[in-house]
């Protein structure tokens, strides 16, 4: 490759080496740096923090003696000014033909103090003009029309903080703090590991790809179960057990069975419970030995009105104010509303009874309203045609999908003012979460 100008020269950083003996703390350097930060000090290849040593003149003193080794102490000078560096000046001559009373002339940029000004060939003294800005020359006496003003300007440059080829003084070094760019760390893609062979938890001899074995020590402990292939019989000592069967000895799974025993094989059932922070267990579901499934905390309720209601004609709510049961406490007897505690499908059954002593045709509706709107309701009708009847009943059963926070209530529509029968055997609303 070709270069314009002087050839390129490279030079390594100046470095001193010392040998530690375990007791000496002071060493004499070949160069006197300006500060401790101007020298990179390493012991056995480990760069030292500047707070662990001091430098006065050419004396390097450690706060603790370096260990014994040959040339295990290195001092590398990061920058020292060179001597005998030649400055370079770039000369520019600019000529102006003055206008009448012109005082300001603008030559190319120059270094203040490095400029000569001529007027009609006569060199002016420094008191005859001002050239301190480096961009303009201002005459103290205005030029006349046609004067020739010549500006000879210089732009001076030099090399600073050069690295010398030989050791020398490091006076007036200037160290620039480097700009550190924060690296970008990309999250690696981790593939799911594949375990070859059987893995056991609670057993050192796993008999299947996943074998979990935990033994219950008392009737109050919550335990998991062993998982294995083609296991028959029941272990004693209250072991929970899952049996994983295969089809014709092949790898496909035909069924998984979970079994709990009391150790005598006389009481087998499965109970599902939750545990409080205090350790108390609350049973949530049980499958009995006979196959019955019980869920004592499944949302369910039955609400009614405690006495008869004097109803006016038209559309109206029936404000139920009592319950016979409410597993989740979600029915408000003050508003007559049941607020949904768990999203899912609910079964509702409603029955409204009223007095029908009018000789005219009488009808009644049984409405289950969702979120207070008749546009979201489910209802049934009952009519009385025989004037001799003394009452009319309307019932309905509905399955509705509802979300947590929705609420239901019952209403009716009647043509005449009458009495709606209350009490535990009168108007009622039932509800149950199907799942």
C-alpha cells in the first residue's frame, strides 16, 4: 500500500519490570509519570487498582509487598510526551482590494499571533490592526478606495502526547476517559432436555421412565404416590399408589389408576384436599369405595321469602330474603341476589306460587334474570282459566354459563295485584355449579 507523506512508524508502550521478594515495597521507575492513573501496574499478570500503590517522582511504592518471583511486577506507561517534535505551519496569502473606508477583512482561518498584514506593499505593525479572533483582520485606520490589503496568515499544528522511542519525562500528560459501550446480551434459546433412561424420585431403583415413590407415615400426612408399569396388588402402611398399565406389553398407556388404602384393604377411596399455611387439611372432593363423588364445597344454594308478598300488577322483582343453605355464602338476603363465585355452567330452578281468586283469566311468569336485565332472562309461564282455582304456579329450570361477578335474581309478571306465597314451601330459587 502507498502512503502520502512520511512513512508510518509503530512503537510499543514503554514498560518497566521488577522482581518481588516478599518484603520490598518501593521500586525505582525509569520514567516519572504525572499520576498513578498514567501507569498500568500488574503483579503476576493481575492488574492492580491505583489505590493499592502510590508514585512520587520515579518511586513506585506498594501498600503491601509483592510476592517473590522473577519479573513478576510490570509497569506500563500509558502515555508520555515526546521531546523534539516539530510543529508545522500552513501559510496562506489573501489579497483584498479595499472599498472606501473599509476596515474589516476576512482571510481563511488562522492561528492568532501568526499573521502579517500589508497595505499597498508596506508591512503594518501589530499596533495598526487587530487579528485576535483567528477569522478577521480589522484595521485601526480605514483603507481608502482601491488600496491593496494583503493578509499572510498561518495555521499552526503540532503533535501532542506522543509516545517516545526512549524513556523520558512524563510531565503534563493528559489522560482521556474512554467511552465504554454497554454490550447487548441476547437471551439464548434453551431446548427442553431429553433424559435417556429411567428417572426416580424417592427411589434409587426406578422401574419406569418416571418413578415417584413417597410413603405416608400417618393418616394426616398428604403424600403423592408411586408411578410404575403393570403393578398389581396394594402396598400396606397407607401408601398412595398410581398404576400405569400398558396394552399388550407395548408402550401405549391404556389407563392410570389412583388408589388410597388404610393398610387393611378394607377402606379404599380417593380424597382431594387443600392445606392451609397452618397445616390444616380441608377435604374438597372424595371418590368413595362405592364410586360416589362428593364435593362439599361445590357452589350451591336455596333461597326463599320468609312470608307472603303483596304484589302489584305488572313486571316486578321477587326479593328473596332467606336461605336454607348456601355453600359459598354468595346469596345476599338484603338484595335478593346471588353473585357468581366461580365461572362455569350453572343449573337454576325457580318456582313461584300466587293466590288466584279472581274470576278473570290469570297468568304468572317465573323469571331468572341475569345482571338485572329482562333481556337476559329465562322464564316459564302458568295460566289459570278456571275461576274456581285458588292459586297458580309457574316453574322453570335453566342451565346458564356465567362469569365471576355476574348475579342472578328472580322476577315475575302478573296482570292483577295479588299475593305471592312465601315461606320455605312457597316461592324459591335453587342454584348449583355444574362445572
